C-alpha cells in the first residue's frame, strides 16, 4: 500500500492522532500544536497535566489496521451534522460576489483535479462526501454570507433541489438533508427580508433560520437584539413557528465587523425568547485566540466570550442556548490540550445536552476524519478535576454527535433512513467514477492529492489561483 493511500485508512488516521499526542507531550508547557509550544501574551492558555497533556486521543497501534477500523470507523452513532455547505458552480454569484468566490476557492480540498475547482464542492460532491464517504446520518445544509439569490453560492431553491436529490437517491425512509434559510436583514429593505422568511417557511422545508450578524453592506454588522433590525427577524421566526435560530459567531470571515461578531446579543435575545432555541455556530471560537481555562477577565473573544455572556445574562447550562462545533473541532484537534479546554468549557457551561456536532463539510472534504478523531478523544482526569469538565464517555459523545440536535430539531434518531444510491449519484455526475475503486464505493475517502498529476495541480493552484475563463 502506498503512503498516500495508507493515510486514508483508519490506521493512517490513528497514526496522525498518535502524532498529535506526541507533539502535545513534547511541547513546552502548553500541550499545543501551535507555535512550538510557548504561550503568547493573552493567549488564554492555562495549566495542563503534569505530562503536558490536557487531552489525548486513545487509539490502537496504527499498524493494527483491523483494530483501528473497528474503533475509529462505524461506531454506530446517530450523527447529525448541523453545519454543512456546498455551492452551485454555475450560479451568478461567481461574478457578483468575487470576494466570496475567492474565499470558497481557498476552501476547495487539496487534490481537486477538476478543470473548474468549484465542481469539487458541488451538490454531488456534497452528497458523496456526507453520505457515502462518512458515517453521517443526516445533515443540515447552510450557506455563506450573502444578500440574496444573485450573490448566494447556494440559493434557497438550490438547497431544496439538493434535498430533493438526496430523497430521490435514498427512496423510502426519513429525509437525510434538512435546510437553513440564511437571512440578511440589513441588505435591502427589512420588510422584503421578512417577506422572504415567510415565503421560505411556507415551503415547509425550513428547519432553522441563520444570520451572519458581523456581515453587511459597507462592512457594517448589526446586533440580533437591535429592535430596528435583529429583533424583527427573531420575532418573525417566532410567528412563523420556526423555533430554531442560528448565528455565526466567532471565526471572523471576509471583512467581518468584529464589534458584532461576539455572542452577547444572541444570548440576550435568548433570554427574551425562552421558547426559541438559539445555536451559536462555531461556539464563538476564534482561531486567533488559543483556548485555555475560563478567565472572566480575559473574555472578549473565543469560547470565553460565550461563557461570560451566559453568566452575565443568568442563563443556566442546558437552557435554550446551544453551541456548534463546525471548524472549531477541526482547528483545535491537533492541539489536544486546547481542544480539551474548548470542549470542556462548552460542555460544562453551555451544557452536555446543548453542544452539537458540525463540521463545515464539504469545505474540507469528507467529515469522516473529524468523526474518527472525536471518537478517540478524551479530556484528562486532571483537567476534569481542576475545571469541572465532564469525562467524554460514549454516552456523552453520542449526545454531541446527534442526539442533542435531534431533540432540538424534532428528528427521530431511530427512524428508518435509506442509504444514498451510488449508481444514481453516478448518473447525476459521471465524474463519480473517480471516487470508486474496483467498481465499489470506498467506506470513506479523504480529499487530498493522490496521484502525481493531482499533486502538481494542487501545487500550481497554490502559486497561481484559478480564475474563470
């Protein structure tokens, strides 16, 4: 087996996770894979265990491929990924939203050999990576910041087409794809946006509304508790009976207005609307801030800002404020102690019933490596005792993987769900043959350059970003 293929097996994942463990043990005090281990000023990095590790991955010997496959793959959990994306490559957004197009181009998985790289993050790549190449049970399909169909990489009606294609390829059983509707109340007249919410809700396909409060015209964001802008959106959702409101918080993108990127406004609104579930996407994590134990004196950014907002508003754990892990888990898993603090704070303060699985797939290809890593991760007993973090038992991980979201979204985790038909997906996209080997779909397929041609294509695009003809 060649090295690239080896790294795509469960044994390859185990080897990488074991390397993260070694890196954490050998780093200088922080247990972090970032910056060589020395703590930067105001990094929020806190004390670790005596061996330098506050978190670790429990994996079999990487050479024991059968044991790795057994422990890291096919855990049998109900997995509800509430944060997923794809694009419509031929949409007008490519010309109308060049800044967003550039951002997405940078998220195309390495190894994409398509003439048009956006084809590697299109509808059929999405269905393959989510349901044929990972253990994901159902997903919630979202979109990036936009003001409407002309600059949206995935407009509402295109989301519905993805849902319909998934249903046709998994005939019988419950739906595999649920849908967000992204609302931008400061783009155009507010009344038009509220009417848009009503139209989409009337389709019966809106599982939740989502907002990007830090994004807006001229780089100005808004507050969700602003009575002139944010509150009308929340009130409209309430009237329409859509009782899940999601907001991107933390993880600044594009030219985000950082003054409106924190979770304080969402938490304040949650107190006003106790019968709506509010989900803090990314858990307010920011990759410029390294997560350590909670410090109320250093809580302007990151997960600490969410903990402080909950404290300031007197909202107890397991209430109507939830946290989602999209990109957050992926960004911190190579730094086990940071990951332990991030998860520990969310689970202990937001609540073990209120932390939800999300991956931001398919920006990073199949979410299976993230799933495998979470199955193997543990918070050290020392951090549990020192900071009140919970142990990551199989029961708790099952809640995070899907049972918590199932409760909020009214989904039956035990309902019958049929597998996606790979032949039908191949008919929808002839290029699916590139994902197959010996006529069979592989259990999962990490996106990365496998052949010499793919490596050279990847290197060329690093040097010369692709532009449309």
